[in-house]
C-alpha cells in the first residue's frame, strides 16, 4: 500500500507528492516543482533515503526542485523517453520564457509506455499520455493515479505549448477514461478527484 504526502510548491501552486511504500518505507517524489524545505524535512524524518524522483513531464513548474533533491539524496530520476528534448530546451520547458535559473540534472531512467517501477513492494506503472507535452505521462499504483497535467479536476492540461498536440491529448483522455479501475486522481495542479467523477463531469470526457 502507498501513503501519500502532499506539498503545494512553486509560483503556480504545483502539486508535489511524496509517496511511501508502507511495507518497506521506500520513498519517491513525484513532480518536485520547486525546492521545498517541508519536503526535505519529511524525507529526513522518514530516514533520509529517497529512491526515486518521478516526472510526469518536463515543464519548469514540475522540475525546478529535482536538482536539489538529487544533490541531497541521490535518487534515480525517471521521465518519459519522449520528454528529453523538452527537458533540455529552455524554450520548451519554459525556463527561458520566464527567465528562471534552474540547476541541471540527469535523467537516469527513460520510461516507455507500460514500464514498471518497483518502489519497495509497490509496483508503479507508467502510461504515456501525450498531449500537454510529447512525453507527458501518468503513474498508476494500486487505485491511485498521478496524472500530472494530463487530467485535472473537470478539465485537462493546455495544449498550446511547444510539443503539445491537442489531437494526441484527446486520445490520451479517451485512454484514461477507458481504464477499468475507479482511480483516485492526484493531478499536477488543483483539487484531487476520481476517475468516476471525471467521467461524469469532465467536459473533455463526454
């Protein structure tokens, strides 16, 4: 089972998640959108070992805190293989657009659709959901979905950025809609939701 610790970080209130495999205490951070002392304190309180940083996509508001976590805890950083161009391009990841200085970091594991990540005894599945960016994806574990900027509560992520594709986004939304578990959805911004709620009230799922 997975336990979730939620932090709101950065200039546009990104949802950052620290997740723990309760059986083993193994830890991962999803989308560290800024340096967050409260996140550091929680990791230290839980033993100071961070196994993974998991990125749903590479926009600045989801990755600014990666370098700090890497320097302090040396986790394995994972991102979709189709996101590397965006991660390395300041125009695409919007750091140059917003005049943001960000320390560089390495992606240690490039993910493809369906890849599995073992966090202690919990198995996470990465599903590639392009649209917001070319390499956007969601992480599924138990009945939890960490949806990044693919699915929001009653909305979806923008598709007017570099590497965005509205047609691909609608295909990704259809894919998420068709999943056979009523996932609890933890998005990159805004309120939490459930897949059943989104099927009923998200206009992009109608």
